[in-house]
């Protein structure tokens, strides 16, 4: 294991007095550089490089939102397993842990389904379950889902097909979300319709199209009675799936919402906007539970957010390769994970919070063993 100091945690530990001291030092560097240019333009090039490095370090420190009087923490970098050498050769659509977190499923654009041992990274199974090359597949904790034409096909993890249901639309899928229990999937289609399908009862339905356009992110709340959708604005749409209409809209973001996931207590929803604000609200009442800035200056629409209830941890990825974690109660930064993934497209905690998995371009998957990190946080180490 490597021991390193987490940069974001160090920012949280800086006081405002220290930030102003850093600013003063950099302003002095600018003055020195200007004087050097007047004496020797050649030396100014070297001075410019030095100043650029200093300003970048200042920028990293300044991006922290909360300046708390607490010492920076030494965090243990968890063990990471990279799966890209023995698995997919095409872009990965989705990943999902099985119900107990023992295995990780991954599905790519070529219909290949891989099942990995979460702890060792060993590939347990590798198959393509249908000859129809037009199918787009998605992984869930209990089933693998496939869309082709106007039908939804469902396979058990070992490859046996268990259900075939109509979708009533052949539009392309914009976003998907499989429920925590694995028995349902919600799909957003390109022309604005959103549908929900329940495998156990083999039923499904489309919700009325939204005037704001298709949902580019969505999540099924525990119990599969509530759906949360995001349509590119500053509102969360809370759907009552029994009555098939919007129960309420939750405001509060000042920038466009780009990612959403289910939070704790089976009723909380966590949302992230393009300015880096995280809001935790009660989906049933619309009341704000907590909000904080996660320290990044901007996000693209491929940002992802995940939540682990066992440690009350939120994981956030931007458009780069880093994944940062945050305490949902306090908004304080925790561990930062990085790897070979150039842009995270899928991210998920395992049930119980032992592992964090992420996949991204071009066809990489990484699994971090975060159990030891969470245990150290709970013990106050």
C-alpha cells in the first residue's frame, strides 16, 4: 500500500490566513518576474516557468470551498485492480456489482458481457448472449438488459434469457438506471419519453414526454415507486410511478444539474450541478438536507456521482481521470482515486461499500478496495 497526502483533504485543512499568505507569495513572484524582464528577457522565460508552477499550486489550494481549522490527513491509497488488458475492446456502456458485491459485471458496445471477481480482478465469465448485433445492453445487479427495436430483453447473469417486454419505441437510449434491487430499469429515450420496466412482474410503461426534452440522467429510488429525472436545467423532477405523473419539482441549484443518484434513508436524492455544488434533498418532501461545494471549478455532462450508504460517502468524477470522495454529512473532502481511465463514464460502489468501480475511455475498468480506507475514517485514524 502507498501512503500519500490527499490534496483535497489538505485544502480543507487550510485556514483563510494561510491562503492569503500563499497569495502574497505569488504576488511577490509576479513583481520579481517583471523586474527580471526589464533586466534580461532570457531570464524572464525561466522565471515565467517557475511562476506558472507556483500559480498552479496556488490554484489547487484556492479551489477548496471550506477552510476549516483542521490538520491535513494522511490517507491510505487503496489497492487498485486494472481490468483493461484482459477484457473489453470496445467502449463500455455500463457496470454493476452483483447484489452482495462479490462480482462486477461490465457490458460494452459489442454486446460482450464480462463478469469479474471484485476482490481479485479475475474474469469469471465472458459471453455475448444474442446474435442480434443491434442490441444495446446495460448491466444490473440481478440481470443484463438489452434494447433492440421496440423490445426489452432481459438475461440472467449467466446468459439465460428470462424476459421479453415491449418498449413501444425504437428511439435511441439517452440514459439508463437499474434499480438497487436489480428488479427494474428506467430508460430515457432521445425524443423525450422515459420508461420503467419491472422484471419480476414483466410489466413496463412509458411516462408522458417532458417539454424540456429527454432526461440525460435519472435514478430509480429504493422501492421502485419514485423516479428522479434531470433534463438539462436547474430542477429535479420527482415522478410518482404509481400515478405516472410529476409529483414535484425541486429547485435550489444555480447552475444546470448534470448528475443525480439516490442517497441515504431510502428517500434522499443527491444532485450535482455544473458549478460543483452538491445538494442532498428529501425526494418525498423536497426539503434540503445538506449542500456543499465539491471544490471543482467546472464539470462537463459526463460527470458521474455515486453514493455509499454504509460510509455515508459521495464519490464524484468530472471530465478527467480523478474521482474524489466527500462526506455527505459534513461536506469535507476525503480520498482521491486516480488511474488509467481518461474519462469516467460509469461509477458505482459495491453493496456494503467494500469496493468502488469505474469505467471510462477507451475501454478501461478499475476497482479500488476501499474497505480499509472507510474503516480508518470511522476509527478516526
